[in-house]
C-alpha cells in the first residue's frame, strides 16, 4: 500500500487480488447479496485509490481497509435505506446419496439456524462477530477498525456471542 500511496498504481491490482475475497466475505455475511457484495468490494478499492494519500503507513493496512469497508457498508445502507433484516433466500434441503446423509442434513440445518440467528443480531454485533470469527481478526485490529480499545472489543465480542447463543437456542426450540 505504501507503493500505491507513493504513486505506483500498478500495485493496486496486487492489493485487489489479495484482499477481494476477505472483503467479499465480510459484505456477503452482512447482506446475503452476491451482486451487492461485489459492488461494495469495488467501492472499497475505489476509495482506497481515492484516499491513498491519507494512508500513513504507521498502522496495519488491513485494519485501514476494513475501516473503509465498514464506512462503505454504513453509507450504502444509509443511502438506500435497506432493511438489515431481509429474509433469507429460499433454502432447499437436497439430500445426497451416501452414508452420511443425516449428518450432512444436520450440519446444513445448524448452519441455516446460525445464519438466521446472525441476521437477527444488531448490525454492530453481527459486524464484530464477522470480523473476529469469520475474518479471524485479532481484537487489536478490530479495535483499530471500530475506533475503540482492545478491551472494549473483547466485551463486544463476548456480548455478541451471548446474544447469538440466546437467539440460536430460541430458533432451535422452534424447529
């Protein structure tokens, strides 16, 4: 990123190739829309290019990039007034031939319940869980992204996990 900041714009393609998948995963877990997630990834890289001179280089690039991604997500929802609780796409259970059909079916059902439980959390709680558990970021990095201390991130993750567990158990009780 330091080379991009200093004018070597050819290095931007290397950054894109390296970080497009983690960004896509972050957005997709927030909105469950492939096309929208791809558009938001493009917007992040546009902003990285636009604001490249603001990257000081004294912090972690990934934290700076995910801070931009978070802002892009917030801007998109504010601009389009999208509901964050849109229903999941229709889910079909496809039983496959094989010895492990019941195990596979159970795993799919658990993933579906987890996905539904995640969607029922507030955006802030879902975001902190996605960063810590799915993007496997360290609490320090998340603190840099969210603009808070590492200790505050630990508390946020703990509370988000507790709420996720409660929501998951309520959903599980229904089925």
